[in-house]
């Protein structure tokens, strides 16, 4: 559906995006993840045809964004980082205006506007002035604006910024509902959002793609070393040395200030849990807890952004 | 075309939902109305004084004494008000980030520029339309102005206003700041307006200037030093000079073409500016 080949964007000689290539299949939900200023917004602006890339090409549905911009823009619904709203307009006339310039046939405008208002939960405010709405409602009007023409591709730049937790959940459910039918690209710097809505994640840092994988694939990157949390009721003196003696164990550290809580780090290939349990029972250490810790997405993200190998 | 009209329609609605349109139209009507009323009053005074005298009666012409100065003053008021009409057109769009909406919609930059321009032009037409009541007032009072001359005058004011709008829109495309857009447009219009003031004393010919610039090569090439003067050129470019014939009620297609092509050129430049700013 979307084919991006080695796009670069320079702003006055300073690269905002460097040689980025990726592709998105139809119906997929792709998450852009990255710290602030990593190039997420610039990449999205290039995809929507708002700014042309300095070099490289973008194809949406087989059409090149520079050669057939009008046709490509027809396929895309876009919610920029700051929702583009005419503050002096009422919600419904604003949506009708956007529907008209997005090329919705005149007769269908009313029905499409009604549907978008309903989908984004705007029914109660449809007759109010946009400038007077709360940030959350403005964000929803921005989202409604992107959905109006039932686009094949939805590009959402930080769609849940400024919303309260229950609104965030509604918007996420809405986005999940698009999967399969629409192709969605969303950017965020909230990691939980990616876990909840996306099938595939792309981590962007300093204008480059730092990692691109499925969620499971990213999680597996953390598995090169395995970590086990251990809690004992009666840890004997020298228990750490004892544990280090188990084959495969690389290190043992105290977990916080709790007496008896340890983190055992081991080679990713070997699972030391069975051996630890056996030893604990043998020595009568009072095994309370033994569980495998997987690296959180957060940790993987930070490792990737810092340039360490995960 | 549909996109252009949709954008123009939104623009007009915005003008009339904000106080801007009412303030601009109100100020325009108050000023032009006062000037119209005072010249009409003076005219009727003169009629009372000299109307009985057949020698003076010939010179008492309502077109010359009331309608012509009215158009002159309208032109001058436009000079000051049109920058306020155009200042927000493209500058506000950029500042609020709504340009990101417009330029990711399937519309071309030419459609956007034209739509914005038509929105402003509609406001201008409304403003002028209300003043059509002035000549009607004169007719109601029993005197008979030459309507054809008045219509030519209106056409002139409209064309001049449209070219002002073009300049204003161009300046608005260059900045995000509405105040800068207004001041810039006012400066540019005033410059184009007063260009002809020095025309009478600028008697140096264009050929002489070219000769100086080319270090004498021009004359050596036998191209001559006569011909049009710098003053002629300034007169041609001045937005005011082309208006004078309309005021007198003389319809000259040359002036019509000047205003139309001037406007077209301003819109063309605006479209180029809008397009080129995306590439930075």
C-alpha cells in the first residue's frame, strides 16, 4: 500500500530524515516510535505530500506522491500533530467544508459528516464553536476531519496527545477498529500506545530507522540475556556465590533493599529456573517467588535509541 | 473549480462571522458617505447661488462636482482598507497550521490562491454594491447624472480594488504575521500609487539610462537616446494613473487590460510563493 524508498529531507542543510525506507501492507497498523525531534512528523508530512522530500520517492497505492499528488491525497486522511482547525467555525460546517475539499460528492457530504460525528463522539458538541471546545474535543474534531472521506490510508501524528485516559482508550479502540480495512500509520512517544494498537513498530531516532519489527520480534531482541526474579524467605549467607555456581548464570544482584530479593541474570540459551528451584528446596531457603523477567518495550526502546544492541 | 468556490465560500463566511467585515465595510461607508454628502451639499449650495445665471449653469455638472470626487476618494480609502481585508488570507492559514489541512487535501495551490482571492473580492463587491445607493440618491433628488459615466467610474474603482487585493494577497503569502502582511501591503500599494507623482519631473529618457548602465555601448550601437522617458514608464506602472480615465467616465480597454493583467500577475506570483515555500 505504501512504499517509501530512501527518503531524505534537509531543512536548510540540516537533515531531519536520513535515507528512510519502509513499506506498509494494506490493512496494517504501523507505529512510529521515537523521542521528540526524531523525524516522525517530517516523515509523516512527506507521506501526506505536505512537504516534498529532498530525495527519494514515496508511492501510495502504486501512485507516486510527486507525480500524482492530487490522486494520492485523495487516498489519505491526515491528522497533523496540531489539529488543523478553523477556530471561528462551528463543528458541523467545518466538517462539511473539509468533506467538500476532500472531494466527497456533494450529495454524500451530509451522511459522511453525520457518520464521522457519531464515530468520534462529537454529537453533543456538533453545533459549538471549535475555538471554545476543550483540547480533547478539538483532537476528536481533528480525527473526524481525517476520517470523513473514508480514506484507504490514515496517517495520525500523535493522535492521543491532550486527551484524558478514558478518551485515550476510546480513540485507541477507534484506531484498532480501522485495522484490516484501512492502512494506519500513527506516531507516538507513548510506548503503551504502540503495544495496544500496532502490529508493527518502527523506531526512529535522529532521522534514521533504528529498528523495525513486529512487537513479538522486538520483545525477542531482549531475550539475548535472560533475567529471573527470585525471592527467598530465609536466604543463607553466601547465597549469591551459591547461585553463581549454577551453570549458565552470569551474575546475581540484589533487587532493591528487600532482603531475600535477587535478580539472576543468565545466558539467553539456558533457563536456570529449574536448577535454582532445586537448590532452594535442597537448602531449605524458603522459595517464595521465581519468575522470568522479559525486557519491557520501554527498556528495548531506550537501548535502541541509545544505540546499544538490545 | 468546485474546490475554488468551496474555499471562497468559507472565506466569505469567515469574514462575516468575524467583526472584521463589518468594521471594514462600516468605515468605508462612513468615510465615502461623508465625502459624498459634503460634495453634494456644496453642489446644491452652488446651484442655489448661480443656478439662475445661464452662464454658470453650463458649468454646474453633477457628474464633475459630485460623482467624480466620490470615486477618487473611494480609491484612496481602498488603499488603506484593502490591506486589512487581505492580511489574514494566507498569513493566518500558516500561523494556525490550517495550511497543513489545505495542502494535504486534493486541491492545487492555484485553487487555494484563487479561492482566497475570490473570497476577498466578494467582500469588495459587497462594499461597493452598497455605495450604488449614492447615485440613486442623486437621481431621487431630481437632478439627472450621466449614468453611463457613473458606471464606468464604478468599473474603474472595482478594477483598481481587485488589483489592490492581488497585491495584498501576495504580501500575505510572504509572512505568518498578519500585522506585517497589512503594513507590507499598505506600503506596496502606496508606493504603486505615488509612483506617478515624480513622473512630470522624471524627464530623463529610458535610452539614456540604458546608455549609462551599459557604459556608452548603447549609443555606440546606434540605438539612439530619444524615446520614452522614465516618467512615461512610471505613469504606465502607477495604479493611480490608469484610474484617471475611469473617473472622467472614459472607458479605455487599455486600462481595463492593465488592471486585469496586473491582478493576474500578482496572483501568479502568489501561487509561485505558496508552492516554493513548501520546498524549503
